[in-house]
């Protein structure tokens, strides 16, 4: 049994990881910011040992000295899931939460003489295409947004801290492999909704671009296995990815398979000008869909050999049938419409 301190425990990945760790017989102390509900992806409350209110952007996670001393002395492992995953923030916000949070996680682990499992993103590879190996050096530039840049900086900081650590890198996390279920429709799903409903009908996409959608259960299961194997994992970097990149054209074809949805026009980036879009589409593209446009223009193939060897986890198939399950779940829960949106609704969609 491990005593694990988990940051970001109320989030999508954190909640599922907490539930799985507890099911495996470990004790979990959950650090939360404002939301105190720790739930699995299916919505079941996770029976954590303790919920601690704090802020990863603050030294000592915002805890008073006695609480900090007690918590660092009482845990074997820190899993650092907390981060902002938004793409529309300024550098100061990323520096405070993602980079500062990593620094404070290293401080916590160092003070408690414990190991640190840090959750990053596979897209710290930046603009690189082709095979991306787990032990490849981090790029110095070429990042497509402040989120990726901040996560790369956080990795460098964790490595330089001297704390025994392992880094896990999920790709684009979406619903469970068997059911398509997901507890929170945010980040990528927000852009997907605008595209499927026809509110954004044009996307800049490079020929040959792919998307690495990875099921949440594969990511959470991998994190638990890494946590349980930390003596062997320390020093390593582990891609928690599908390894089965989906061509962007296949993604849009999956949307088009549902008669109520629109298939977006894919435009080579050099020929795409958002200023020429209709006014409403231009605003929605700028505010939401455009933030994710870079993912339609890259073709990374994430090698996950180290992750497979350590965890034994192999990602389930993520092809057309999986995309259909993801979309069907969105319809069944009401996130996406079961029927075509009327012309009136389309014109009067919120800007």
C-alpha cells in the first residue's frame, strides 16, 4: 500500500486516477482548489483519505507550515496532475500554474523525501512531425501555444530539481475506450461541438495531418501502473498515447457519418484566411476552434515503447468504430444534438 498525495484530484484525469488507486488498495490524499468533489469518470465518488484545499500556484501549495510538514512527512509519492489545460491564457497565467505548480510540486516532494510522478503532455514535441521517442530531447522552440511551452518548461524544472521523478505524457485525452464515456466536455470537445454543429465550417488542415486521440482509461490505467512501479520508473519518460494516429480526414468522415452533422471544409493553412469567414463563424473560430487548429496541421507518431515495457498497458483500437462511440456518447448525453440544428438556431447561435 502506498500513501499518495495527488494534485488536481478533482479534474478529469485526477478523479479517475484517484478512484483506480483506491481500488488497488492505496491511500490517496487529494489536493483541490475550489471543487471538492473527487469523482471517477463514471461519476462515482472516490473514497479519498483526506481532501486538502490548496493552490499549486502558491509556495507550499498555499498550505500553512504545520500542514505542509505533516503532509510531506506522511506520504510516499506525489502525483502531480494539476495544471491549466486552456489554450487562451497569457504567459503569466501559464507561468503561475503550470511552471510554478511544477516548482512547488518539486518542493513538496523534496521536503518529504518522496518520488514525484509528473503529468505532462505528449505535445511538448512542439511542431515536430514523424516519430517522437520518449527519450528525445525537449525542443527549445516551435511550440504551437502557451500550454505546450509551459509544460515543456515544467518538465525541465522537474528534471533539474534533483527529485527522483518520472514524467508521463498523455496525448489528446478523450472518452473511455469501450463506451466513449467522459465526465467533462471541455478543451477539445468544445471545438468538436462547434465543428459538428456546423457553427465552424472551415478548418485549416495540412494534408497528412493526424490526431492522437487516447482513451481516458488507458491514460489513468497507465498512471496507476507507473505509480506502482516508481522504483523502476524514476528517471524515465512515458508516452500514454494511442500510438494509432487518426488522419484528420478520417476524423471529419466520422462526423459526416451522422446525418445531422456538418463535415467541415479542410483548407490548406496557406490558403486559409479567418478574416474571410462569415462574421459569426469568424468569432467562434477565433474564440474556440482556432485555438486547436494547430492539431489539424501536425503529424507526430508517438513511440510508447518504454511505457508499454513498464506498465504492460496496450492502448485499445482507436479507429473509426471508436470515433463512432465517442460521438454517440456525446449525442446520448445531450452534448451534441440528436437531430439537425435548424437554420434559425444556426443563425442565432451565441457568439
